[in-house]
């Protein structure tokens, strides 16, 4: 049987090309493959060899001496994976990720030839020393090579061998007569598939136009679109109710709103009050624009009487719903595995009725998590009532929690007052900083939890309540129980479903996405990546900062950065809040690069990486064998610091110190740079 050998750089590309070639050649040829990644072996004398690129040919050339024919594949993009690329905005910076520089440039040229000239491509491949940070990456089947900081990854699939290459292979194997029909039918099948795909796109476009028209017609306001001269190009059904359709076709905006009504080149024209057919309308103007220019103007007409009525209803509802949870699990974004496990656990707990105890450091989002749990629970349409035990004076805590009757004490309002527990009836009460509850109040809280009733201060009547308890604390309650400052029975009543939030230093992969989110939230501009706003040295510093104040501290720092940034300039390391830099200097948190040898921290980190886990005592011995004599106490200090960076995890046992994904990346960077 005739034989074809396929040689590629990696296994991923090899399998893709083998599948395609076998599909075209059928059973006429024995197709075998080898990759440079796994090594090339065997004799290629008098064989027809297909190499997947010029780069592969150069690498494998010495092995291919004596081959009958070497065919270099011409490869094309797969249309069925291209659709997501259409959604990218013009001038978007895109990282093109592939296995070599040559394959990157080839894929970029093919994408441009397919009509994507408006995108700005930046090649990224293993070993590249300098590349631009981008929010979006496109890769032909090499997802594992994409940098971890990239937010959106579009996989356009492995490029396919084109029909001219298939024809050349058949010619060399003398199979044009036997397999040509099969190859032609496969090629025609691909063309038919492409035609169907384009037809589907046109159908989707027609459907989208119909959908948009329906949406505009169902919109609660009257809408019209016009060009810069005021000529009306489209109006919805409600606009046609205000004016006859024939009149709309003849009029310009200026003719029926008055010549004084000016769209203005800046589009800064909103909330105008106009009279139409005896009624008063509020008219707002918005510009519809792309990256280059204004496409048209959108005018919204709202009846003033309807507006007043709606405003009154909204204000009434807001006044009657003061205990509302604003956050849900969509606000708890994370890339950290442990954090995602905690979120999934919280979602399961949300469906139960038992008390939840959230423990974690200040600023880790305990109340946000509690609100998300409430909104995921069966009580989501009921009140969410927060009470902070650290913020309220012990003298008023009881009356705030349980309420009071008229005349219960001096200053009590007439008619008495409902307490937080009564306000939370059928809903959730969130008891924050529960560790600060006084002992005498703890007894009364326990009674409420046991009996399901509250008694107002100064009253005798027991008021039944049905509530879900979520408690939170940044204090070690087990220690407080041992000290006798927190009741053990109350602790076990509250700690039925325990949850622990993660400090930010243990989820460092979330620091950049959080900074990016809050830069967009707190600034007046659209920030695509933190590096557009902050210099890389400052970003690296912030990623390594231990963040004792956690996410709350990060928000404050981002707000400081937004306030201090000058137009056209980036925030430098020296521009960060002084307390951050002083903390770093005091605790030596920034790694200082050395020119001649590794630092102790680097040596320890590399040893843990190479040993795939090691105990502290064994680590001391291994360092000693390398001529680095430091005591176990010093090693313990270094391990603690590496753990704060998120480079390692420390547990008990002979392999107690293990490398994290971040730590492994740090080691690889150190070894590559030769520091």
C-alpha cells in the first residue's frame, strides 16, 4: 500500500492534519504521522512526506534526506470557527497565539486576507521575550499557550490543509484518478457547508432586523432616528401614534419640534420639554456612533404626565423596601479554584434553611456573600436585614434587635418600634461582627434561636418570627469560646453551615481582574487593561502586595489611583499611596533581583518546585548540601513570605511545602532569565 508521512511541530496540529488527510485520501493510502515535539524517527527514503510549515521543514530537513518528495502544506483558516471574531470592535488589540513566530505571522496574514484588517494583531509564541498585554487572544487550537492574564480567548481551530496541497499529494502518489473523485466530493462538501453557513448568517441578520424592529415597537417610549440634517430615517409605532406616518415621512425634526431645536454636533442635548398635539413631552437626544463617526441620532419622547406618575410609584416602592439585598452570585467573580469551590458550596447552602456562619478577614466581602446567599435562597423575595454588632452601642443593641414598647425607656417613640428580627420576618437577618456581641445579649440571642420568638423591650408578648440566620465575624470564635467570652451553645447554634472567605493574598489571580473592574467602575473612561492605566512596575508591585485590607483596601487604592492620574499619563510606582511603599520597605516584600547568584528566597522556591513538594527539615538539609547554611527559623520565615505571595502552600508532613501555579510560573521566569 502507498504511504504518506505527515510531520508537524506539535501533537495537536498533527492529529488535526491526519484526520483531514485521511478523510480526503480514503483507504487508498497508509497515512502516518510524527511530531518534532516527540522526536522524529525512522527512514524516509523514497517516501512522500507532508510537512505542515516552512519552519517544520527547516527543523526536520536533515531527517528527510532521500525522501521521494517533500510537500509543504498550504493551510487555510476554518470558516466554522471564525464567527466570534466578527464580534470584536475595530482597532481592538489582539494577541495572536501560536506555537512559533512563523506560524503566528502566517495566521495573522490569513486573518487579514479574510477581511479582518481593522484588528491590531500582536504575535505571541513560546519564548517571546516582549509582547503587548491584550484583553483578547485568538489562537488556532493552541489554547494551552495563551497567557493567563488574557480575559477572552477565541479558538479558531487548527488550520486545514487546502485543496491544492491535497491535489499535489495525490499527484505524487499517483492517485489522482483513483482518489480524485473522493477529494473533489469532500471539497465540494466543504463549499456547500460554507454556503449553508453564509445562508444561516443572512437568516440571522434578517431575524435580528425583525427582532430589533419588534423591540423598538414594544419600547415604552416613542422613538425616532434621524441623520445629522434632521431627516427622519426610522420611527417606532408609538412615534407614529403622536404624528401620522405620512407626516413623519415628509417632516424633518426641525419642522415639527421647532427650528430652535438643534441636534448639536456634540449631541449634548437632552431633556428638552416640547409641546405636541396639546401634550407635553420630555425629549432626550443620544448619538449612535461607531469608532470613527456619528451614524445617526436617536430621539426619545416621554409623556410628562406618565413620567410624573412613574416617578411617584418608584419613590413609593423604594421607601417601602428599605431592606433589600443588592448583590447576587454574579457579583462574586473569581479565577481562584478555592474561591470558586467556596462559591459553589455557598450556593448549595443557600437552598437550605439552617444558620450559616461566615468567617474571614475584614474586607473579604462577607456581607456581599451573605446578600448573594439570600438572593439565591427560597426567601429571596423577602427582607434582608443587616445588623452590625460592632457598629452599635451595647446600650441600644437589645432595643434595635428586639424592638421596644411605648414608654419602655426615656426617648422611646410613641407606639413603640419593631426590631430587626421582626423586620426580617420570613426573610434573612445578617448578624455581622457577631464576635463583638456582649455576653448578656448572647443569652437572649440563643433564646430567640431556640424558641423562634422575640419579646420587645418593655413588653410581655412573645412575637413569633420565621427567619434565616447568617452570621459573620473576622474573629476566631473558637478561641473566644475557649476564653469564655463567647457562649459555646450559641456558637454551635450559628455554626451549622460554616463558610470561610479567602483573603486576597491567597487568590492573587483575582487581583488584576478586580483592579480592571474597579478602574472601569470608578473612572470616567473605558479601561481595557490595567496596563493602560498603570505602569507595569506598579502593576507588578500591586499584584505582590499582601493586601491586609483585602478587596476593601484594593478598592480604596484604585480610587486613589483614579483620583491622582493625570490625563495622558500612567500611574508609576512612585505615585502609589505612600503607606503601601513604606510597608514594602519595612517588610522587604519586593523581590530585589541579584546579578551573580540566586537569593535565598529564590533557592527555596526552586527547590520546592524541583522536589515537587518537600518538608521544612528536608529543605534545610538540601540547602546545606548546596552550600547555603540557614537555620530552620530563617527557612520558616522565608516560607511564610513565599506563602503570602501565593507562590507556595504550606501543610504538615514530609511533602508539606508545595508549589502553586503562580509559584511555578515565577520559577520558570527565574530560570529563563538566569537570575
